[in-house]
C-alpha cells in the first residue's frame, strides 16, 4: 500500500485497510495488541502489491457500500489465475516456450486490470522469456537461459500472487 501525504486523502482501499488495522480511530484501537489481521495488513504497507489508482477505479464501479461487482471480478481472477498457474506448470514440463509466453501475456492483462502491479510485471517477464528474450524483451537469450529464468520466475510469481490474494481477501473481508 502506498503511503499518503498529510494533505492527500487516503484511497478507498487504503481507508479500508486502515480501518482493519485500527489506524482510522486510534482512540479505539489498542496499539499494544496486534491481531493477525493487523499484522497481515502491516505486511502490505509498502511493497507495491496493488496500484491503488487502478484498483480504486474498479471500486468506483461498485454500488454504494456494495462491493459485489468488484468482488466477483476479483474472485473470478483468483480462479483464472489458479488455472493459468496449472497451465504454466504443464507448459514448463514440456518446455513449451511459446505457450509460456502466451500464458504470461494472458495473465498479465487480467492482473493489470485489477492493479496487481507485481504479478503484472512478472507476467510480462514470462512473456519475454517465453519468446527467448531478456526481461526487457530486447536481447535474445538461449533456451537454457530461458528455462532457468522461467523456473525462478514461476516461484516468484506464485509468491506475488499469494501476496495479492491475501491482500484482496483482507480488503474484502473488511467490507462485510
């Protein structure tokens, strides 16, 4: 989560996370006792999981106080991503670089639509590595280099996805 300046109002997502953390009403929150939710929310503080501008635009499409539209999109994304990770594992077993590139491109689009910055960036790298290019998509790399980079990247992507999934579940649990 990005920090806001004293003059900048927090985004909708930041407000909900702050409410979950208990920072919106400090006179009520017991700062000495951290709950699991507070600890989880603190982990999301500055690591750039979500582009709040993009995510807040999605939230603006929801009805007042009803986040069913955005929640359904997010939960559909979770299902789509899980299936895509299985497909990526299958493509990796076969060393099917074109399919890995295609799957990276596919997941990149839906990750970008939700504002999942880290996942989107890793998907773009996968897209390039699958085309046997470097992370920027400029220089050619060998099949062996692509395989090594993709294996490491798939582990990183799952970790980033899990962070984003946890963040979004904390966000939506705070909406109920």
